[in-house]
C-alpha cells in the first residue's frame, strides 16, 4: 500500500496553486503533506512505539516516521486507501457541487468543509483545475467528480434521482432556516462575488437563501457553504452524544 510520508512532486500547472515555473529557479518544490507545514505548532504524532500493531490498515512508513497529516486521531498511521475505505462506509447522502469559472480561492474551503461533514461526493463544475490550498489536503479523502458545465451536472443528478438545491441570496429564494432539505440531494454553490450563474439557477430545483441581519450584501461563499451543509447535518445526520 502506498505511503503518504513521501512528498509527491507536482508540476506547477498540475498542482494549480503555484505560479508559472521559472527555468532558472531549479527543480520544482515538493508539495507539503498539508498546506500549513512550517507554520505554528506541528500537529500529529511521532513514530509509533514498538511493537507495531498488526493490521493491514497501518502504513509501515508512517509507523516508523510518524504521522503529521491533517487527519483525525482515529486515522493516525492508516494508509490513505484505508481511510477512504472507512469513510465510504459512513458517507452522508448529500453531494456538494461548486461552480469554478474564475479559479475562486474559496473552493478549497468548501471542499474542506464537505470532508468535515462527510459529503458523498464533491462536484467541480466548469474549469477542471481548482485552487486546492484551502482544502488542506482533505480532497485526498473525498471522491471528486468534474463536470464541464451545469448541464452535465444536471444530467448526472437526474440519472441519480438527486434534486439540485442552489444556495444563494436571490430574489424568490426560500429561507434555508425554514426549508426541509431532502436527505438525498446536491447542494450547489456559486463563486465568491457573482454567486450562482443564471444557468445554475435555471437547473436548480429550488434556491435557498441564508438569513442575514447586518449591512453587508453577502457572506463569504465558503461560510455560506458551511452553513448549508450544517443545516443538512442538523436534520439528517446521526449526531453522536457528547463524550463524558
């Protein structure tokens, strides 16, 4: 099984988060295990004490060197494949789709939140490349599907029997706070600034707005996505009791 202790080299164009390569600058820099590497107090755990657990879910290299990845303690020393397989047993019934027409930096934040709330899949609509920095490497543990346009997302959702619920403060939108989100659905988010495109609005089964009470015209797109996902979780997720 593959290890995540080795840092994978990516070209600047493949990573989608770095400036164009300068031939005089030498070889490309290695991508960090998580994007806050080198800042603040290190997270994670060091090498596992002997004897090592005998379980195929564990990565021998992580056991030997330690695990500094952005994962919960329950997944320390596990291979990426084992973590994904375990998450697949518990993923929720909502999908997250986000429009990507202008390389919005908020998309990474949306993906990170979708991982935290365990969305079934993440759908990138528009440009295939998106800024992953805000995802904090959580996209490695999610299933990410690309759609070239909203029509393709709509066709896929229709085949799966999933209504598309747009999230935006638009005229005619229904208050999210008073709306019963369906258990199986796609939550569709627009980009920071313009919000949902006209095409996205036309393809959505309904559009929900988030109540605001201040002077600002809108809230951050990543924050809006978190609020909408949490609204789904409050209604449909099996929330565990607090630890004693």
